[in-house]
């Protein structure tokens, strides 16, 4: 009777641990959804260029640059502004392309695909925050900043966006190498099985 009770207690303990893990995952999902909601609030404030970028439309043309409010032309025409938007476009395009490829590849388990999705989701959310900050720096009259301070802020946002793009490319490269390695291992196993069956 005591053994049965101990087994039952262990089973309950395992279930409780699983529930706690599920609860943590749910909280992480809520945080991701909250970040996404913040991103869409940015759009609703009138940042149509950010909306285009986040949805992958990339119709930059002159909409974003020409839509700047009364800011010094030196800031409006600052090359880093266009570079940041271009890097954001690359982040979205490259992570979407890689994620689709890794999901279809068959070299990654569902848990690994979930992990990849979390990394891409966090990276995307943080890059959207950079765009939000950029839009605030170059359009907001609420910020009492000198032109030099605005240019320094833009340089900092540029450096951070560039870091995120480089991280994404390194991450994709490592994941791609792992997928290739696993694919070769599968081929080797299949070849060995064929040789073994042929020798029987």
C-alpha cells in the first residue's frame, strides 16, 4: 500500500512539474503576444512605413523619409536612417526565409523548430523596437534633443540594428551547417543499410 502511495506521489509530482513548465511557456507566449501588440500599436499611431516593413511589403520609396515632421533636413537625409530601414527589411526577409527552410528540411525536431521560432520572434520584436525608437527620434517634437543628440541616437540605433542582422546571419549559418550535417548522417545511415541488406 505504501509503495502504491509513493508511486502515486511521484506521478503527481511529475504532473505538477509539467503543469509548471506549461504555465511558464504560456507566460512566455503571453509576453511574445504582448510585444506583438506593442508593435501593432506603433502602426496604429501612423507609422505606415513600419507597418510595411513589419509585414514584409517594403514599399519604402519616399513615404517614410518624406513623412518626417519638422526635423532638420540634415537629420531627415541622414544616410543611417535609410540604412536602418534597409537592415530591418533584411532581418524580416532573411529570418522568414530561413525559418520556412528549416521547417521543411526535416532535420530539426518539433522542439528545435519551436526554439528557432522563439529566437526569430525575439529578434523581430527587438528590431521593431529599434524602428519605433528611430521614428520617435526623427519625428517626435516631444523629445527635446539637439540635432547632434538625434544623430548620435540614430547612430546607436544603426549599430544595434546592424548587430541584430549580423547575429541573425551567424545564427542561420550555424543552423544551416547543422541541418547539412544531419542530412549527410541520414544519407550515410541509409547507404550503410543498403550495403548491409545487399550483402545478406
